[in-house]
């Protein structure tokens, strides 16, 4: 038996206002005046001086605002890498991602592709990266995805939606400042928080479950219950706890795997461009057969926060389009094996998935 030798984020700082320490933390990593720090910042913060005024630029450092209407594509990563190579004579001292899961994934992917030849689509899969990434830092401004702690960077490529899963993907440094999440719109807060909740449910009910992933999953699950079903948390408490739930949920799937909701939401995202958090919600709402208790609790949370999910997103699709989603979902074999077991192919057929997608 070979056990995973799993890489973790080597340094993390937590606390309200800890974002103010960013400059002090990264300063020792500067490799000279010609090796800039590149900041990828969610473009929702463009003109938001409360956040951007705290980013200190020196020499040729640069802030690049990233639109987050769509999930990151391999072509987008390749373009960002090319821009850096053409603009600077040296590799950057570091890449800093400030935003939600999309920005986290972009920062991780760019830092990997600056040191690995070829195109990012060539590395979609497991353990295909050969060279360590350059120094990269994650600063989440929304909680739930677990992108700040994971060894994957989820990308939509020309043929599939699949992460670059590698030991070199995790951030070298993460800054967890719950204060940065204070202006997240309610719907977005719910969808991204539910990504964390679904991580817990899929990990805790999976065949890959072990004491390591269980300990993190149970903690994240308890925090999600308190945040989304409790009545007594202050806004600050809820922000602090959801940031920690996201961390623990990400750690839980790190040493196990996700399951049915994630596999099927990859299909929705690939074909329809539906974002990951809301995609998980749309799928999970119909998965009583696989996760009866989790789905019941999800529906309770949805009702409590008066969340209306989009309906009929697959109702006007052609058969060939549904087949594309099915093929994307079925290609994620480790997710199905975790959810169902080694004989999952006897249970999960194209017809089964077609029936489920048509309900959404």
C-alpha cells in the first residue's frame, strides 16, 4: 500500500486585518528590481481603495484586474503567461492572487506555467507537472471553494474541464483575512459556502474516507451547520467561521475526493459556462438518491436564506449537448469511484446521468 505524500500550504496567517502584513511577508522573496511581483486581483475590487491602497507596488510590480464572469480557461492562462514573458526580462519574484476561487486558480496556474514548457492544456490531469512553480500567494476574498488550500487549479480546456493536479500547485503562502469577505453579495456567499458544504458531504460519504479527511470534513460540516442554520452568529463571527470551514473543507477532500455533485457540475460548467458554486447547488438539489441527509439539509439552508436556484437550465438542450456534459462528467473517474466504489460503472450509466441532467 502506498499512501499519499500530500503537500500542504507551507505558511498561513489568519486574522482580521492580516492582509496589511502582505508586504512584510513577501518582501524577503523579492529577487531584485527586474523580478516583479504580479498581483492578479478580482476586478470587482477595481476602484476599491479600501483594498487596493494596501497593495504596495515597487519597481516594475503590477496589478492585473481579472474579470470573473467566466471560469478560467487554458487559453487565458497561456495568454497571461505569454504577457509576462514578453514584458519582463526575468521571471517574477512571485504571483499573488487576491479574489475568489477563479482568481486563486489563475494565480496557481500562471505560477506553474511560468516554469513548465508547453500549453496549460497539456497539464490537465494528475501529476503531469515536472518543475516547481514560482513563489505564489493566495489571498481569498470569499470563502467556500477551498482553492486556497488545494493541490488543483480548475481550468476549462478545449476538450474538458479538469484541474492541473500536482504537488507543485498549492500556495507557498496564504493570508486568511475574514474582513476581506465583508462585501460579498448574499447569493454569492451562499453558493460559494455551499461548495464547502458539498465538499464535506461528498468526502464524509465517500469510499475514500479515512480518519485524516474525516477529521477535517466533520469540522467543516459542523461549521457550515452553525453558519447556515444557526441564529446567533454575528456577521464577523460568520465571516471568521466560514473562512475556516472553507480551509477545513478543502483539506478534507485533499486526502480523499469529491463526488457526484462535482462530477456533474463540471459538465454544466463546461457546456453552459455555469460557475462552480451555483453549478454544485443546481446539481446537489437533485441528488437525494446519493446523499439523502445532505440534500435534505441543503434544502433547509436554501429555504432559510430564501435562495431561488435557476430551473430548467438543461431543458432546451439538444441530445448531443447533453452527451457532451455526460462525457465530461464520466471522464472524472476518481470522483465516481469515491462516490460509488470501484464498480461505479455498473451504477452510473449515460442514461442515468441523462435523466438527472434533464431534471435540472
